C-alpha cells in the first residue's frame, strides 16, 4: 500500500467527490475487460485533465495500481516549463507507486512545429510505449 503522500491524499479526496459510478461507461467497460497482467498506459501531460484521470483511476481501481504506467511526452517547446512538467509528472508517478515512461521530442521537423506535428510525435511515442 502506498504511503500517505500528498498525491495519495489528493487522489482519495478527488475520488470522494467523483465516485467510480460517474465515470463514462466505456471507461468502466475497458477496465473490466483488461486481461490478467495487462499493463495500462495513462498519458499525462501534467495538466489538470490528465492528472484528474490518473488520480481517479488510481483510487477507484486499486487492482490497477501495479499495472499503471504513466506516459509523458516532453515536446520541449516551452524550455524550462516543459522540463518542469516532466519533473512534476515523474514525482507524482513515484509518489503513487506507478511506472513512469517518458520521451523528449528531439527532432523537430521545422523551426516552428505545428500542433499537428506535435500531436503526431506524441502519438508515435504513445503507440511505441
């Protein structure tokens, strides 16, 4: 059992406000159909949406805790802020006892990459992970 870290306490408080029954039926169905030993990759940018999803899954589905792999893609488009996001997500993963897999966008197709290029690079990482 994870110790009472800041993230564990936040996860439990969030779960009290949003019970598992309120999650989308497709999410519940997907989790119910997981095969024994199958890992679950959760993409997490460090933003509120992805952190919320991660905390809810971690809390409501304790049988997944050892299977969760947090995937973070650093686009490296915002300098120190991009690095800060990666450090933030990695620390959260460690406190929750989850696996952490990250990659950094080293090869930018142009000096000013488009949102589409960034999205493709991110999806390639997620698929490989």
